C-alpha cells in the first residue's frame, strides 16, 4: 500500500480544487479521500484479514460521506458534478 506522492496530491487539488495550493476546498478534499479509499480497497482485496486497515477505510468513508452531505446542502450543482466526475454514488 503506497501513499500518494506530492505530485499526485497537487494534481488532484489542481483538477478538483482550482489550484494546487487550494487544499481546503471541499471538492479537492473529497477527491483526495476518494483516491485514498480506492488505494486502500485494492490493498484489502489482497489482504483480507487486515482489520486495522479495514477500520481506517470505514473511517475515511464516513468522513467523505460527511463532506459530501455538506457539499450537497451548500452547493447542489457542484455536488452533482463532483460525484459524476469521481464516479461515486451511482
């Protein structure tokens, strides 16, 4: 399981948050969490009994869910565009 490189993180924030230094944008944070969730899911497919990582995954999914709820309440159009781009909540 590898962590995201600085270049990958800055690319994510550039693509979803507007610019690389805008690390506080909700859209960028959700995209970063989605990338981490996908990586952890791949790890858990190979290591089915890694329960501490499984707990961390559930925690990340909950955080992303709270951020998505916040975004849907404050910017419904941006929420819809983001979930379509990321391919979540089909």
